[in-house]
C-alpha cells in the first residue's frame, strides 16, 4: 500500500486529474472533485462508525452480544441514501458531459480565423460559430506528427505545414484536433488540456482545447503501442496569435527551402550516372 501510495503517477494532480490548461480539462477535474468529496464523506462516516463500534463494543469478560435480526428502517434508509448519491453523481456527469465534449468559441484575443477550415466528416465537432483552428494529430510508431490544416486548398493536409513532437498553438483560440494513426492504435493525452483520445488506423477521432495563457503543456501516448511507446511524448506550446502566425510562416519557409533543395538534388541526380541511373536501367 505504501509503495502504491508513493507511486509518482498517483500524485499527478494530487488526488484528481491535472487540469488548468483548457475548460474541458477543468470540467473533467470538477467531476472528479465532486465524486472524490462525496466518497471522502462516506469513507470517513463508514470507517468512523466501524472504529467506534470496534472500540465501544469490544469483547470483555462476561459480555454477551445482543442477538438481533435485521433493521428494516436502517436498511431502507441506506438503500434510498445510496440511490440518491448515485442519482446526483449521474446527473452532474450528464450535465458536465456537454461542456467536456462540445468546443466553445474562441476568445476575443484569439487568432483571427475568417472561415472554418474544417471540412465535414462523420463525428466532427466544431464550436457554435464554426470557427476553429484545425490541426491533424497523427500517431506514428513512435512520434506524434501535427499537420496545420487550412494553409492550402487541400482538405487532406497535403502541402500544409507540419511539425513533430511539439505542437504550437495560439492562445484564446479554439483548437480542434483530428486524431488519426498510420500504423497501430495510439492514445493522445495532454492531461492539462483534456481527456485521452485514441488514434485508431482508419478512423478519425476528435477533441478540442482552448488555452488561455501562454505556456507548455506536456503529455504522452497513453496506449501501449510497441517497444518505443515510453518515448512517445508530446508537448503543446501556446503562444500569442501574432507569435503563432510568425511561427507558422517560419515552418512554411523551412519546408519550402527543403523542398527546393530536394528538387535540385533530384534534377542533379537524374543527369548523372549513379544510384538513380542504375535504378532506372534496372526497370
Ligand atoms: Cu504509445
């Protein structure tokens, strides 16, 4: 029990999940808080009554236990009591689910998105005004790749800027994540920004977050995906919208430069005998 209690992950967010990065994560933590406090009250009451009974009615010489059978009023009482507690927890959960699942609109200081860049697919989510920044999260053994959709007219992200490991996003902006996988099942999870979302080959799953203040939010793949699973970590960096635009332009410039260089090399190789020529003649 001591070893279990000292496990670092047990203290990830003291007693409830990490939160504070995005409203959906806060609602998840709120539900945990409610359940935890209700459970704490019950735990203290039950254990207290047990300890009291053990001490007050402990065995002594000449003491005879009272013989009785059942207590109808008590039994009906605790059945109704338990049902009430479960009803309250279920109601609170269903009320919260909406604010965990459905994205909100971007804030006033967010990135200016003139039009929703997301195209319709089954199960897609979007904020009430339809405007959000959409990023595709691709799980790959053993790295996360992010494609910043909407920078070209290609709806599938071909030609859009991308990055690995570190995702850069603007603050006060609703970010919709399209979570996919190209090999095995992975699970996207940045605890402070919301719950886990599985990345399943052939399917697209959705989640969202909206970060109020600049900062780094760390997470990891949370579904055993192979021997490099432990290294499959991720980081979301929130910056001001102006800084984000600067960063995305920089990424585009880097990718354009790399593409240009690759074209030069290809042109050069095709004119020379060597690996490329051998490959061609072998066909
Ligand atoms: Cu993994």
